[in-house]
C-alpha cells in the first residue's frame, strides 16, 4: 500500500500544489488533499488555534483537522524563503510547531525547512530530505524533483497567460477564458493567493465581480519579469516575496492604462499587508485617479457588507468610465 500524504488546502497550497503533487506521485505516494473550505473547517480551526493568529493560519489548522485521521504523513514544510534574497511570511516557518501544539492525534509531520534566500539549489537539498521518507534511491528523488519543477513552471507560465489552474478553480478552461475578453471592466484583484482563490473565505468575491461583467486580473497573471522590473523602481528593495509581487504587479498594471479599478484583499492582522497595501494605495493615489478599495477578511466578516461595498465600488467604476467617454 502506498503511503498517504496529507496536504491542507490552505496557504502554500494555492501556489505550490502542482510542485508537490507531481513530486509525491513520482515518489509513489498517494496524495490526500483536504476538502474545499467550509464553515465547519473554519470553525474547527478557530477553536483550536490561538486567538492572535490571522485568519489564514486559523483556517490552516481547520484543514489539518479535516485530514489528519486519513493519512500516514502530514506535509507541512517549514517555509522560510521561496525566492533568492527574500523571505516569505514568518507564519509559514512556525506552522509545524503551531499545529503540533494545537492539535492532538496527529500522524508524523514532514516539516523539512525550505530556505532559498541564499541559494536556490537548497530546493533540491530539501527535496532530497523529503524524498528519503519514501525511498533510499537518490536518483528517483532527483528525477521526481526535476519533473515536479517542470510541472510547476508550466502551470505558472499558463497562469501568467490567464489560464487559471484546475486545482484552484475547477472547470476554468481555455474556453471560459476566451469568454472573459468580452467583459467590459478590468479589475485588479490584489492579495495573497489563499485569500483570492478560496471562495469561502472571500465570500465568492470572484463570482460576484464576474456577475458584474468584470474581467479579473490577479498578481499571478502578470509576467514575472514585468513585476521585477517595476519593483526595482522603488527606492528600497522589498525583502518579502509577496510584497515585491504585489507592488510590482500593481505598478505594471497601472502603466498598462487599461485598468478600471483596484481591489486589495487582505486578512485582518496581516503584518506584511499592513504596509504593502499602503505602498500600493499611495502609488495609485499619486499617479492615477483609479477607484481603489480594501477588503479586510476575518472569521467575523459578513457577506451582506461585502455585497454592499462591491456594488458601490462597481458603480463608482462605471461612473468614472462614463465620464471619460
């Protein structure tokens, strides 16, 4: 029987799942992913997590609780950095310890540190450590790692072209993308992947905007080279991976001149977003007259309030578009 490896459908899932799916399957493991976020999963996470944690961390605990009794291993890597010269949010590094402290009856946790800040080759070193849970054959691990990186890069490249991966939005195919070209509003939806693509957490903001005839553009749809080129215009380097992407993509989209509005989605209590959001807003206010709003999410967020704010925002966008004609 192949070993069952559990991956919570939260946090890094929305960015790195294609990489880990290919890697573990090439290692002969059976992958078990927690279900889409529900109220029960969120409530379970809130109950067992510390009150001071942000919503994504609480939600992560709920997803762990959803699968912990169905797997042989839980894969919760200790993510320090996923890009050279930058850090990822500190909460990713503490997740394995937080989960061990908060939840009982856990299977073995694979908590290998992944730190690419000084050297990207450390990713292979981490892959070798993880792979040795399943085999002693270094050649098999290296082959699995190579295929996993190839798969990840392919998904990432397609994402930049506007093709949303199936593991994020099932059924979102090339055909549906072509239909979106007919939408008459271009709205940038800026935020962490786990806020933007989890439809329960963001109360279906994506569907609500599409129903208002909006074509949605996210950070993942912006070319990485364009992000880096624009981020370098800042007087000081942002050493957070997400911060660079958020500011760089926003600056690029503003330069494209075909944007109608910007929505920044953030979690209450997020330290990085507290200043990255401010950087984005200052750039927008200083260089454009684009409508801009911030949507802040936590476990107490109400859908009626979101609906009201989105309706007012879209009305503002349409009035601006009408005045420009």
